[in-house]
């Protein structure tokens, strides 16, 4: 029995896709504890700040990437991914979609493992480029919500 007006085949495909995506997200959040947050703002009212503060409070190391900041959440900020002194596995993007291709190219050069585009950030060509280079890609998903859903409380 499926949803009214929706084929069982389509419902099954969507459930499998959702399950696979959930497994990938769980694996990313479980495996990698350092996040470079591109576009992280020091302004507490900005979504990037709230999300990064939440992730930091839950044991993740946050590396701010923003040319207009020197420090955010008591962490030294870097102007770009290319300026990072180390490889960071997860790149969380809080920039408009038009800036994603440049960020992806930097992430590839720096040896990142995951590109995570926050809610509202989607760029299919850049996602294909990242996947072709061996990176995992998450688009249009909030890392805070995905973490809370899996690790804090059921059903959030």
C-alpha cells in the first residue's frame, strides 16, 4: 500500500534514496569532527554563526573561513580554503550558490572529503565536479538539523 496517487515504485525509490542519504549523512557526522565553515559570520544573529556554535558545542572543531573575519567562536578565521594550514575533511558552505564552484575547486585542491551545502545552497555542476573528484556531496541540507535528528533526539 502506498500513498494515494503515487506509484509504489516511485515511493520505494524515494524511500531507498532517503535511507541511503540518511546513512551517508550519519557516516559523515560520525566520522569527521573538523568542519571548515565557509561564510561563517561573527554576528550571532546569522544562521552560519548559530549552526557553527551548535556544532562546536556538540564536539566538532570549527574552522571559520571568511575574508572579513579574524576570529569567530574563539577560532582563528582564514580568508579562503587555500589559506588553511591543514586539510579539513568537511567543507560546510554558507555562501550563495554562485560562489560554490570556486569553493569546490579549492576544496578539491585542499584534499577535502565532503562538500556540505547548507539549506538553499544548490549547484548541480559543482556537485558533479566534486563527486568526479571523489568527494561526497550534500546539498540543500542543514548540518545542525541533520545532526540533531540523528544524535540529539528522535523526530527533530
